[in-house]
């Protein structure tokens, strides 16, 4: 009864839509949402506790609306790790990069405007776009027939974004925003920078958003889109503390862009959107960059181990610059997903037939996943079973 009333009152464009819904199951080995598997180190926990205690009495006051200290810390971190000099006025942050993405769509999208993205990519890009009343255009990945003939058949080329094909779609749709994701979730692969610059040139009225949530996990020598910011006022690069800094529960995402673009976001954010606790939490954790990036290196080793072992078992893992691996060559992905769950290992079925995605965990978690995969057998053994 009340369901009918609500369905009738809901915005027409939201009726029948499903909310974001990665299963949150209690399992011994959870490798399904690309979280950092390591708990926050003891030393960092102590610092967080002290920092929070220091601001607690002042919680009767609203926080610094411009989160100046945090912006300084983010600018320093990026300048140091990407070698691109950035100032605090080029930084913006929100409660997770999801909120930062929402700010972008609220400011540059809206009714009568569209955003272009290339599936499979981060499933939140279309959801955020649509909640802000913006039309979502699903672009095409993979080779055009003429590219295929030129390249011959290659394994994971179906997921590649090719420079000309991508730019062509950007030109044709002339959207207000273009979402690119590098390293891409769920495929794990980084974009070559030419795809980004070609989109930028092809869509002269678009804000180009490069989601770099997994940038810290990229293989050595992978360039960041941060290196393209200079002289490109419509380019935005988003990052998060959720993955590399093991802070998914802390909710802090950020972006780097031209100061004028950053300034425009102040029109759509809610006042005081970053709590004093969030600001001090994120600033404190950024003080442990070396420690946290050391953990990232350990996770990368487990990722590479997963790629090697799955290949040995006869599966087809996609080369990964992230803290997860998408692997193909699966006869029946829902069946393998369930069989792994029965073994206590939760991975993600991202809805690509023949593929599953697994997060690189601690060595023990990775052992558990690989042992379960070995017990369940490679593609040929599973077919005979
Ligand atoms: C995990 C993830 C994020 C992170 O979102 P937060 O809101 O910062 O936790 C952003 N983009 C992609 C592609 C992701 O996979």
C-alpha cells in the first residue's frame, strides 16, 4: 500500500532503478569490494585517536568550511608522489570520491545535459550521473571492426579503449562530462594518456573526469593523468583514501583540477560537508604516506601472484594496475562464484559473462583464494566435472 504511494511520488526517472548493492556478507575471506585488506596500522590508530581527542571538545563549532589544512596535506602528497607541483587551491575533497563525483555532476551536468562513460567501468558513474538528473550515455569499448582486422584477435582487447574510437564517440555525443577510469574498475587496466588528451580535444564543451581511485597500485612507469592538468582547465583527476590508505570507512575522496573549476564546486556542496573529524582523520593518515605505500607494495605482490597462479590454472586474468584482478576463461561465473562462497571466499560477479573479479588480499587471504581455486580446478577440469 505505502509502496504504491511512494512509487507514484518518486521521480519518474528513478522508478524501477536498483540501488548500488555489492553484497555485504559475513565471510572468512572477503575479496569482493577492493578494500585494502590490511587493518589501519597500530601506530596510525594511536595518532588518529590523539588527533580526534584534540578536536572533540571543539565539535560544538562548525568545521573549517574550506578544509585548508587537509587541502595542504593532499597537495603535498600529490606533488611528492606524482612529481606534478600542485597547490591547495587545485584540491577539492568530499566524503568519499563518490561525493566529489556528485559535486562534479551537480555543477556541470543536470537536466538537459549528458555524461558519457564506457562500460564496463565503475558502476557508480552512471548512478551518480542519473541521480543528478543527467542523461547517461553508454559508450563502447573495444575495437571497431576495422581495428580488429588490423590488430588480429587479442584476448582482452574487448575491454580496451582505443584512442580513435573513444575520441569519435566523444565528438559524436558532445557531452557535458566524460568519465574515464584509470586503472579501470572492473578490468584493472590503466589508460594510455592519449585516450584522455584525445577526448579532451574531441569534446570541447566537456569536463573530462579521470577516476584514479587505484592509481597507487599501478605498475611502475604508469603515468598519472595528473601530469596532464597543466594547461587543461576542463580536466579533473579524482582519487581516494579508501583503497591505498586503507580508509574506506573514513570516507575521504578528493580531486585535483584547475583552481577555477575547484572554485565552482563550492556552489553545489552543502556547507561544512567535511566534518572536523573527517578532516583531522584524513590529515593524520596522510602523515603516514611512506608506511601506507609500503603496504600498497605488498598488496601489489599478491596481485601479481594471483595473475601468475590463475594463468597457471588455465584462466585468463586481465593485466592489472589495481588491487584486484578480473579473470576470464570461466564456463559459468555464477556457479564458480557460489562454489568459492561455499569455500568461504567472497569474490565479485561484476555481470560480465565468463569473468569474475577478485581483490588482492593479505598473503593469507590470497593463499585461501588460490587454494580454493586449485581445489575447484582449472577451466578444463571444471568442464569435465
Ligand atoms: C572504490 C572506488 C572508488 C572509491 O570511492 P570512495 O567513495 O572514495 O570510497 C572510486 N572510484 C572507483 C573506480 C572505485 O573502484
